């Protein structure tokens, strides 16, 4: 959903997303099927974290699956978390 204000367009982040924590032990084939199906049923928010150790694979699969569904990177949201030790404190 887009919101316009003063000639600017903003996207509203979805309230529900797919968490990838439980997906860290999936094979690439399993992960591809899951992400593809999530996109097909309307998921547009994907939650990642460095410590899940699957962000590169998730992003790679999403970049391959989006065009198959006539979607682009602008159609999805990726959220992430940084471990406290990496926050520069």
C-alpha cells in the first residue's frame, strides 16, 4: 500500500511477515519452495537476522523468485537485526 504526501510516495510496511529464524536448517530447495509459496500467497515482509546464517541464501532466492511472479525488490520489505557485539558499542 502506498501513501502520498507533498509529491512523495511512501510504502506502508506490512503488519505480518515471514520470519526466517526457523528456516536456518533448510536445504536450498526447501527454502526456495517455501519462499516462492510465501510470495504467491501474498507475503511481502521477510524478517532476517545475521545470526540466522541464512540471509544470503534467502536474498538470493528472493531475487530469483520475484521476477517469476512479476514482482520487483520494491514490492517487498526485508527487516533484519544486528547482534549487540556488532552494534559498535
